[in-house]
C-alpha cells in the first residue's frame, strides 16, 4: 500500500517546494471559490446562462495572450520576481472582486473586466510557477513533484465549488471572495520566501521575437511536441464538459446538481490519481506512460458515453442507478488525466533547457486552457447531430485512434527515457 501512495520526497527534501505546494493548494481552493461564486453572481444579476457562459470567453482570450507573451517574460527575468508580480495582480483583482460585492455595485460589465484582468495575471503566473519547480528539487523527483501538484488541483476542483455554493448561501458573496484574497496572501508568503531565481543560459529580451523562438524550438523537439498533441487529442475530442448539463437533465435525471456531481467526480479522480501516484514517480518510460494514461482516459469516457446511451433508452420513470456508473467512469477519467498531466509536465520540464522553460510552459498553459474550449465546440456540434451519448462515444473512439496515429507518426515518444531526457 505504501508503494502506491504519493512520493512525498519533494516536500520533505525542499522547504521551498513545500511552501510553494502548500501556497498553491490554498490559492487553488480560493480561485475555485471565486470562479464558482462569480458564475453564481452573474446569474443572480442577469438570470442568463448565456451571460454566465461569456465569463469563459472573457477569461480565455487574455489567458492565451498572457500565456504566450508571459512565457517570454519568465525567460527574460528572475522567475521569483515574475511570479510575485503576477501574483500581486491576481491578489489585487481578487480584492477588487470582493470589494464590488461588498459595495453591492451589481455591475456585470465590471465583473467581466476584473475576470479578464485575473486571467491576464494567471497567464503569466502559471508559466512562472511551473518553471520554478525544476530549480527547487532534484531532477529525479520531478515526476513525484508534479504528481503531488495533481493533489492540489484535484482537491481544489472538488472542494472549491461545493464550498463556494455553501458560503454564498450562508455568508454572501463578499465573505466568499474575501476568503480567496486571504488564500492568495498565504501563496504570496510562499513566493516571498523563495531565493532569487535568475534565468540560466542565454537570455533573450521578452517580446514577439522571443515567443517565435519558443515555437521554433518546439517545432524541432518531437518529444515535447508530442506532449501537447496527445493532450489536445484528449481534450478536443473526448472532453464532454459542455454536454454534462444536457446529459444530467435528459438521461441521468437531476439537473444542475447531477452535472455538478459529474464535474466533481473528475476532480475527485484527479485527487485520487495524485494521492496514489507512487508508481508514477518511479516510472522510467514516461512517454509510454502518457500514451497509456490517455488511452485510459478515452476508455473511461467511452464507458461514460455507453452509460448515457443506456440511460437514454431506459424508461423515464425507471431507476436512477445509472448515475453511479456514470460518476465512477468520470472518477476513472480524472485519475487517468492526473497521471497524464503529471508525466507530460515532467517531460516538458526535464527535456526543455532552462532558458526556454518559460516560453514552453506558456504554450502548455495555452493548450491546457484552449483544448477544453475547442472540445466544447466539437462535442456540442456532434451532439446536435447524433445526440449526447453518441457524441461522447464517437469522441472517445476518436481520441484513442489519434493516440495510435501519433504513436506511429512519432514512435520515439514511447521510448522516452526519464534517465536520459531527450526533447
């Protein structure tokens, strides 16, 4: 049993990583509080699901722009300084979101502006934090460290939305947002305790030319490029997030609560994948591990699609036991994604020279943010044509097929050796 549990060596060996990890845990919880509460507040003000959906678009554009340009900033300056500056922007926008709630300004436009500013800060902060990790721990502990990070993402994703709903009802929007501000304060403390982290190797001035150099580097590094392509295969074709409200209402019975349970199940799986990630930290053939994890994701989503099809064919007045296997499939999907994300992050950090890490982490941020959005378009379009359950099944098969195609297009990726990282 002990060999299955997450390897905590990065936490015990590096006080800097331990503080960063704990600060990230609190900041993710706080961020999930705000994301959920903002959606609830916009709906309360407008009674429009369309306006709530616009929050995603408002955040996506600055997140992509800041992720790409912010990566060049990370590579050109001390990473501790960049992380602190971007965290200050995040802290300030969280404070302003709390202030508008306390003052009862009730301005949806102002909320959109603040959400966009927050996404701008996140687009710079995420590459900076990810680029810091390899400087704090031994290379052989990178996989274990990234698996530990999956615990924070899973716990924040599972607990944050549930806690936000309870707090909004119990103490109101002002106090809910204020808790996010307090969590960022702890995260700032962790960053302030870090030593200086100037870039290593040749330093390029931040700008569009530097961003272009990052893409040129990516174009000549097949193993790193594969980590992005295989993730896009999963998120674009087999991420049925946009279908969950319809699935919950039409097939599984329930509505918003059921859709929330399915999303929470993915986060719970991410947490469990991180908690029982001991073998992941010791895995040598990490490329093969990524491929296996993405196929496991596709198989779990396929199972979910088959459950939805089965529930859709049952009597509307029949038993509601379909929800349990649907939730279990989503938990399995979250666990598989946790393994894939930890290994992909490790390959990116280990095989990328320090001088390029910020820019490549910026591209990683864009892929993580943009892939599910493209997936919403794909799954929504397919569902309008063949129905929700069939759309999930087709997307899962497409994901698995693309993994096979990518394997034959780049067979070296399966032989990627953690003991000899090659980009």
